């Protein structure tokens, strides 16, 4: 019955505003709630154009005094504004849960119309990305469109271009999946937001934050939708779609709080590839993620930013010198070493969607470096099993030295069709081919001396820039997404495991791989470079290996019952042995950006000993819980009532625990 009610609600409350949106003549006397402020230098960098368009006290006062908007001004005031509002009554009426479509407190259609006009007609009712595969309220099924959607569903750019689509549909709730045969299937809004705002300026972010705070509506934030945990989705929510804030400023003579030198100021919507391209054009190097489709300024860097240059420069979050953000009270502020330093500390590693909405970030840039990329494969097809294990064990014996030399590895181990170690990429920063060869030669000499044969030979290629090396490795990888056949997870394994517990650790690696479990490995040793006084998970400072794994893909993931079995197996049989051997108290942990959404000890594993400090900062900056994201700081106070889905999804009402 709950799901039927949800469909009916969508028909009534989504279609009603659609009939009005776009008819701006009905509200021709109402101007967008914006004003332009002078282009000032803030934290050493000029405001970007989108940041000069703001919601100010004067604009809010205009809404309160203008006859056309005075009746609705209470929805858009800043926290502690002098404008009298009746929002406390609405909050009290739904204090136990966020307001939801169908509730008496849910805004009427005219309120949404006013909001749309004040936003400059940037408000869009959600149409699920795969709805053309169905006969729905959004239109009749189109075989041509549906086929195109199916063909593009694993392409990140396809989801980038949609205001609400998420790249991991399990966590949305899979309420409208593309399929050529949709007989017996349904398509509903489900865990997608009710509406999205195509954000093009700061004023829109401020207005929406004031609106959701006054109406007690759930807020979500989306840039690209690249989130392993579904944080950019949420049933009954209003979504800030930040992807169209795409300005990049190169600052060759930056002078700001705590740093002078090369820098880039990046708007919230830019992707990792766009940042790398801009850095390359300007002859500099910038730290960022492995996957090119990741949004740079949001969850990636706020979650800490593990990156291929960690062995030279540390974590990406260490290189932030300032954030421009909108806080839960609707104010646009700068967070830096000298301006709101507690917020600045938390935003560098404390997790996305938690403390404020980032509109831009300013990061250090570095000179161009030389790079070497290489690859090779060792398996048991050209070697007997014992020889393969000996060669693999030797690799784990020497890799810490490689990591300390700035080498970052990206490899896969598996057991089919035969046990193998495939070094997809060795990414070697600040080396020539000669210096790289000197570092790795003892390993390959060991293989030769023991008659161990590489199935794919060791090859290497020199590069004179990061971008060239990146394009030769991850930049050429499609990184398919949109899949629903596994649940992701990871573990940060301390270097002490390879120094003090080497045999026990290798025994677990061997058992993990030979039993058919997924293992994607990164060997890295993040340097303590730049400003490491931040909220980055302390486990990264002791990292020897970062392991990405997943639930068993051979298990059924298509039903709630199947997901429940796969989740249980992931937690108890795949992850628990790693928790046992890498406890948080001894430097273990998890990377929150790529973690299991139902990690049992997420406060400790994601945030280390910093969680108590982070929760206090969260309470200070967002005392009314305007922001929520699953596994984010403070999220333990809330639960998504999604029924029995087998794993936590965002397809349900958000309520207090």
C-alpha cells in the first residue's frame, strides 16, 4: 500500500506544478530572488560570476514587502531573519520525519510555482531517466528511446547530463530500470528527488536551503551522481544539481591564507577530467581522483581525495586553501585557515553533503613532473602454482619501498581462469625511466633468477606531464557504471601489516583471492605534505595498501531477499576477516567515498578518532539537520524508511531514529 500511495502522490503533486512551470506570465510581477554583488577577492581569489549573484538580506526584505510575494516570504528567509515566519509550526507538525509528498505540511502547488519563479525558472520536476521504457504519466513507451537508454546506461556522461540520475541504481531503489521488456515492471519516482534545481548561481543555493529549512523538506546535492552509496538521491527530496557550475580559474600568483603560489579555483560542477585538462593547459599538476567522471569539488575532495600522486603530495584534501560554501542558515561564507577554521578543518576529509554546500574550492597546484607508466601480468598459466605464489609474495615484500619512492599501483588479483596478479597500471610520479627501472629492478631480477615468467611482459612508457600519463592509464578507461550486480566495499590496510604481520596478511590476501573474492589493490604511501591538520581519516596517514572489494557477483542481487544474502555475506565473510586483521585502533579503516553503505562501525572506520570533533562541528553549523547523507557525520540520528530492500536504499521517507 505504501508504494501505491507513493505513485498516487506523484501523479497528484508532480503533475500539478508541471502544468504551471514555464508560464512565467502568471507571475510577471515577480523577479528572481537575486542581486549582483561586486566582484571581490575572497581568500586570495576573485569571486566567480556565479558567486556574485547572491541572495541578500535586502532581497529577502523585498520579498517580504512586495505585495506579489509577501504572503510567501516566510519560506525564503535566512535563519534568524527579522522577517516573521510561521515555519516553526510546520517543523513541529513533522518533527519526527522530513516533510513528504502527501503530507499536510507539503507545500501547495502555488508555493512551488513561486519558488520556481524566484529561482529564475530553474526548478524541474523529476522524470526518471529510464521512463521512456514504460507507459507512464511522463509519456508513452518509446522503443527507440528505450534502446538508446539501455545502450548508454553504463556511460557516466549519460548520467551527468540528467538532473537526478544516480550511477548506482541499487541505492536509489531501482524504481525505474531500463529494459526492453517492461511487462509487469513499474516506473516511479521512487528514491529520486521530487524536484531538482539546475543551479547556475549562489542565490539559488541560498534560496533552496532557506526553503527546505522552513518547510522541513529533505535536501540532497548532486553533481555527477557518481556515488557508491546513493548520497545524491532521496525520496521526497529537493535536489541541488550543481553540475552546471563549471568555471575554472587558473591563479598563477595566488596569495591567500597560509599559501602563496600556483593555484586553481574550481566551481562545484567541474569533473576530475576537466580539472586535469585545465591543469595541463596551464602547465601545472593538480591532485585528483582516479576516475575521470567524478565530481571534483564535492564528495571527492571533502571525503579526503585518495589520488595517484599520494606518494609525492599526500591526499587531495591536504591541498585545499579555501572553500566558498552556503551554510545551513542560508549564508554564503568562506572557509579557510583564517575564516571559520573549524568548518575548514571539517570540510577537508569530513565527508560530502554534511556541513555546507560547496560552490567552489581553491586548491594548490604544482609544477609539471616527469612520469612513467608501466604494466605486466603474473599468473599460474606459465608458472606452477607455487612459483606464482612465490612471485606474488615477493611483490608484497617489496611494494612498500616502491610506494615510498612515489610509485602508485593499481592492480587486480583473481583466480579465474587461473590465479593471477594483473598490474593494470604502475603510475610513477617524479621519475624518469632510468630512475624507475632502478627502483623496480630487484623484483624483476628475482622473477628471472627463479625462472618465473610474466604472461604479459613488463613494459613502461615515459611521460613529461601528469595528463599524458593519466590519459595512458585511467583516462582511457570507460569506468562503466549503472550496474546492479554487486555491493562495493573497501579497506585501508596499514603499512604495519606488511612490516609486522606480513605472513598473516599475505595469507589473508591469498585466501581472499583463491576463494574467488574480488580484489582491486592500490599500493600507496600518502606523504604528509602541505596542511595535514584536517579531517582526513587518520588511517590514510598509515596506509600501505588500499583494497577495493565487493559482494559476490555470483549471488542474486536482483531482489530484496537476494540483496540481503549478498549484504550478509559481504559483511561477515568478506569484510570481517579484514576488520580483524586491520582494526581501527591499529591504523585500519575505510575510505568513505567507496565504502559499504551498511558498514557496521562506519563512525570509526570512516572517520577514525575524529568523529567526536566532527559531530560537534556539525551541531554548530547545522543544528537543525538541514543536511543529511547516508553514513555522513550525524546521520545516525536519521533512518530512511525504505521497507525491506535487503540493503539501505534512499527510496523512503527520512525520519528521526
